[in-house]
């Protein structure tokens, strides 16, 4: 199966879509961060601050392979070279035409590859609100192990939500990669099994 997305650094024009997505109540409904409205000026500064690779974080625009349009963005944050770890930051798919999950899967694979194969890190971890349909599927799908739950740690839309912490080690990533578990056919089989549970 051909890839549906690719990744590049932010460009100045990206601020228009990023501003739209950051201010979307629907997109921010079950994200871990605060649903805080931002100005165009704020978002322009945010893009300027995140367009270059930084020693402790990296952000990418997620783009459609067919049209080159940006359909979302993703990041690795809290890169720690002594602990040899990084956190998957925001993974936001803003284009509703890519909500089938494939862009999410390709993005997580890209972040794993970048962390383990380029930065030579030992651990990647992330957090998600329990109840976020795609995040809660992607974690076990990509062999991230739940490492803990913060009870009622996020307040959204008048409700408190639990936050799941999950992680994967370098040895686990390479073991699954060598076994072919990250090939799309194998991933699709696992999706079917997970959905039938």
C-alpha cells in the first residue's frame, strides 16, 4: 500500500490552517492540552518558533502525497538525551478527509523511526485522554504499552477525563519492525482484531 502522507518543516503559509485548527472546538475536544483560543499573531509566532529543528523538540507539517496540501501536524517534544527519551507531542489531523486513521498510523511510524533510528533514543512515550477513539486504538496497535493512568487529570467540556500514559522501548520497536509488524497488511489485521475485542 502506498503512503498517503509525507512530512516537512513548517512554511510561513501554514499559519492559516494551523490558526483554523487551533481554534476548532471539534478538533480540540479530546486533546490533552487546553482548548485555548489563539490569535493569528500568536499562531504566526508559534510557527516561527517551531519551523526549525530544536535540540529538545521537532515539529512537522503532515502533507497529502497526492496534492502536497498540509493536512495536519505532529511533533516530538521533551527530547532528553541523558534519559534517551522523547514524548510524542501533538498529532493533529485537521483535514476530515484523512480521519480514516491511516494518516495517524503513518505519522506514529514516522515519529518512531525518527526517534529510534535517527536520534538513537531508547524510549518514546505519549499521553492521551481515555475516550479519544483514534489515540486509544493507535497505542496498542503500534505496541505501545500502557504505563499508567492519571485519574480525572484533564478537564474538557464540563467533564474530567482520565489520561493514559503509554510507551515503547527501542528494543521493542526494532523487534516488531524486524517481525514485519509495522507493515500495513499486518497493521490492518491488528485493527480488525482490536475492533472485534
